[in-house]
C-alpha cells in the first residue's frame, strides 16, 4: 500500500534503532517490526515508510525526528480565519500540514492530504489581525550580485520557456530582475500564468529556480544563495567598477608595476592615465585601449557584455588593447591586467616589438590581486516579495477599509509578513516589500487563479483597532485559548496570531503580548 | 502494546497515535471530560487495530470481485463493505479503504465513550473521519500536490450534510495508483467509502498507452503489494492541455457515476495545475462545494 522512497533528505537513518529480526527472500528482506511483516526490496521502505532495506539490513528511518523537526520549525498553531463577512481562510498549506494535521508530515512521502485546522484567537491590548492575502498583483524583485551580463535591460526572463518577467535597471555590482506581476500571472496564456506563479512561489519559498534571459544568460536563482550563471557559481561581487578599483589599489601597485588595467564591463580603469595614478606620479605607458574614453583612465565599452573577465565577453584580456604607442612605450614595461573581482589576472612584459608577453605574476602583485578578491563581498541572490494589499483583503480587518490604509500610512498599524518586517511603499494603498528569507519556511502559497498567497499581519493597539472599525466581536484574549480545545467550538474567527518559529533577525511585531504566543 | 506510540502533540490538543504503518492525528472538541474520555477511547481502540488487520491480511489483499468469505474483523469488515460497491470498476481490494476504515473505527470508539462530544476528527494520513454534533461544522482546507503543497480550496462541512469522510488519493501519494492524478479528494458519507472512492477515481484519471508515463509492476516496488504485478504510475511527463483535459474528463465521468449511485457527495480532481470538480466540471477556478473563491481577492 505504500510508495517506496529512497530520499535520504527526509529519512534520517538511526543506526541505534536498527535491525528487527529479518528473514531474506532473494534480495528482499522480511521486516518483523510490526505484524504487517513486509518484504522490503533493497533501497526501499516497507508499508510504514519507517523501516528500510539498506545494504541488506532492515534499518529504521526515523519519522518521529522528522515530525519533531517540522513542528519546531513550523510552529504549532496556525489560526484559521472565517466569518460571515469574510471567509478569511488562512492558507499556509505547508504549515497547515505540519501544524494542523501532523500525520502527513510523519511521512517523508506523504499523501496529498486535506487537513483540518482549529480556530485560535488572540488579542490582548495589542491586536494582530492575521490573514493570508491572495495577491494577484504581486511579484518579486530579484537582485543578483554579479557583473556578468545576464541580458539587456527589458529583455524577457523565462522559466520553462514562458515569459515570467524582465531584466530591469542594474544596480551597483548587481543585475536586477523584475518577475511576476499581474500581466504575466493573468494577462497571458494559462500556461504562462501557471509557470509564473510556480516561479514566484518557488523563489519566495527559497527554492532554486532556473531562469533564462532572451539573448542572455541562463541563471539559477535562489534567495540567499549565490547565483549560478551559465553553470558557474558566482562567488563574489566586484570590489567596485574598474575605475574605483584603480582608486582603491593604486598605492599598492605603484612602484611594483608600470601599468595596471582593471577590466570591467562598465568602466575599465587604466592606472597610468587615471587620476589616482597621475597623483602618485605614474608615467605614461603608451597603452591604447579599445572602447570609448570617458575621462582620463576610464573607458566604456572595451568589449561586449558577457560572462568572461569583469562582466565582459572576453577570455583573453589582450584583445581589449590596441598596439602600444611606439613613441611612448618601451620594451620591458610591465603590466598587470586584472578583473574587478580578482578572479582573473595576467602579468605581462613588453618584448622588443612592444608586444605584451605573459609571465608569472610576481608575489608582491599577487598580494594585491588577493586583496581585491578579499574585498569582494559574497555574491548572493536576494528576493523581495512585492505586492499590493490595497483591495478587499482589508475588509477582513475592518468594516471601513480605507481606515486601515490610513492607519498603516500613519504608522499606527504595523504590517508584517509571517513576522518579517515589511517596507510599505509611500503613497496610496498598502504596497509592501519583504525579504523572503525572513519569512518562515514555506510561508508562501498559491491558488490556481493563479495568484500568490502571502501571510500578512496587521498589528496595532486595541484602541486603534476599534478606531478603525475593527471586528471587535472577533477579538478574544489569548488566555481563553490556553491549552484548551473548548474554545474552538466550530466558530472560526479571524483575529489571531500565528505562532511560528520567529526569525532571529526579525523584531517581534506585537510587543509584550508576543510572549504569550501559543506554541 | 509497547509497539504503538501514543503521545500528545506540542499544542496539547492533538493526539498522535502510531503503530506500524498507521499514523493517526486525533482531536476532539467539547466538554473537558468528554475530550479526555474520547482520547482514552481512541487510544484503547487503536492499539489492537493493526493486529486485528494483520490476522486476515491475505484476505484483505485479495480482490473483492472473487467472492469468498467476508472478513471477520470489524475494521476489515468496514474495508470490505466500503470497496464492495466498486468491484464493477475493475480490480480493487479491501486495502483501498484501509486508511479510511481505521480512522472511522477509531472515531467510532471515541463516540461510544463520549456520546456528547461536540466535534472530533481522526486523520489517518489525509483520510479523515469526522464527527459533528448538530449545528456544528468543520472547515477543511485542500491541497493539490504534496510536493508543492498549496491550497486550492476549502470545504465547510456542516452537520446537516451527509458527509463524515474525506479522503485523497493520487500517484504522488503514499499509496500506489493506476492513474496519473496528482490528487483526487472525495467527500463521502464515511471515511472508508471516501478512501475507496478516491482510489477508484484516481485510477480513472489516466491516459492509457501514453508513451511518456512511466509505470512499473507494483510487486517490483513492494513485494507484498496487494496490486501484484499490475502496473502502477511512477512518473508523469508534462502533459498538453488537451491530454490533461482528456484524463480529467475520464476521472470526472467515473466520479459522476459514483455520485449518481449515491457512493460519494463530491470529488475534486487535480492534474498538473488543473482542477475539476463535480460541482463545476468546466470551470476549474470555481468549486462551489469547495468554495475556494469565497475569499475575496486582493485585486481582480
């Protein structure tokens, strides 16, 4: 009756619990841990999913551990909202699954189970109204710390072949993607909407997603992880643009090498021409670069954007040089070429024909290259969920929705997403941004509309809640809940707090009442 | 029974019972004494169930279509009775209803011990038996895929409706399936009946002969499987909209038939992001009985 699984992520083998007596039949082993007496094939589990045949022995895979882990990380209580006015169903399938049923989570390979959750209520002098909003208008902004060219601005970004967003204006050291939004979710084909929704959901829940940019790169993005561009993991951000790098390291180079070129897709820096080099007294080297000179020692467009040196498409840095000027250059002149991350470098000496010939990097220069690397921050992908809660979601909080908007605008009401602080965009509506890595695991869900479901809590003082026309009838003190299932009674209420393992960095949104969270 | 594990979950409300392959989450609502009596009864009833079932396991693993003796045990009897009406849909064994029947029997024990109980549920890995006193209700949230759990709807079950069982079946789940549905969720009069029906409908959601669907003999995966050498679904490739529609339509026809025979109340079928239900066979986004859209949208 059970599907075998061999997923070692979910089945932790505890040797100590090993080995009920076993009889063999071929490579199958008969497990006598329980009266079902399953024959278990190698690498598979019996009907219970608890005992597996691993290397010819029956070994216990411990689902209780799994249950405990999921319960402690997921939190134990999730309120379930509903009222006559508002069927404010709290949708957090993963955590509902963990917290409301639990049975499902004891199976590493569990059934797709419906689940039951009971009503939990909170509200002392602080009120937290917990809902999970369905966001048709939502998306993610992705910041990818890399100078490698991912694609041209406004190029389409695709997942599974469907357009899910576009490349937007880059930031210093980072490429930016804007994904999702109502047009991709509901404005295109059904498949486009579904794939967009899955992409957003996976990104918000911290899963890796492979994206491809039209006429650009393939990149694997995972919130909090390094980007993987065309199969290569990006390790570090550039220390700065090429010109900035010259500025930062000119002193360490001066006197050790005659010329330094910092190759960068944005601004390639040349020490001898750069103000920083001039200031130190660097001499004209006769170097000539391709591209367009911006100001002395600063060159735009020395090559095409790409995934080679410093975010350009080059693999041989000499290709960005024109022949040295014979009037100014001299044989024996030394030159360091280095990328803005220090990951690529080359040391050259001009021969009698004034051609650069590569030599081994001298130790005193190696130190400076390593220092560039050392000064580069780890390259990360960061994902901000952005959505507008300006619509009827507010009716779940108050009879007079615009008062909630104003209350948020006046900072009387704090907005959090699964306890994570949210930035509220100024202006009309409640347009929020939140770092998905600060939201509890799998805090986001979806509905097949398609639209994303995100947790959202409005926290305010009780009197402020009353003032904005809150559903006071539904507010109950936390104590009335403690350890009791009697208060459930089939009444489903929508003012409450969800108890989840709080993120270490998040300030608790609700003040003193927070200590009473049910867990 | 030292083998079974019995404990309260950390919320102090839900009881977790486990024995061999059976995992139950039990919760009762009502007066304090009734809750206590119900928990004790659930535990008392639970600890012998696995032995009772194993005593006649070979019979329970045999097709009900073959005649023969009805099983002797109470749970086994519930299983047999639940699957018997489905014999005409092809090969089915009482094991198709085991999870629901165990939930049902445990709940029955609780109700005997605490007749005044307001509400209770016994959830056996997603197959759920419900008790509802008059004028009470349960809300149930439904998900479509276990590996990407997300809610597609909620069902509110009121005491005056003839629904006391909820079950879900699909190839991604713990049980094997002949079909390709990600999940089929059924509401029926009893948990065992819902369990058996979900299995049958999930089997019917299929594209026979589709070359991309990987299938393997059940006995190659689990030597003792009641399904023997019959092919069970192991992987389903991305399907075209037309294929999805065809497979779901086949399942829906089966579900409709079961409803017309009075065996189920409602069914929702999911395949690769598409959802159909008896209540709204053509409009996947709106499932009146499951009411996913009673929640208002933030926009549009």
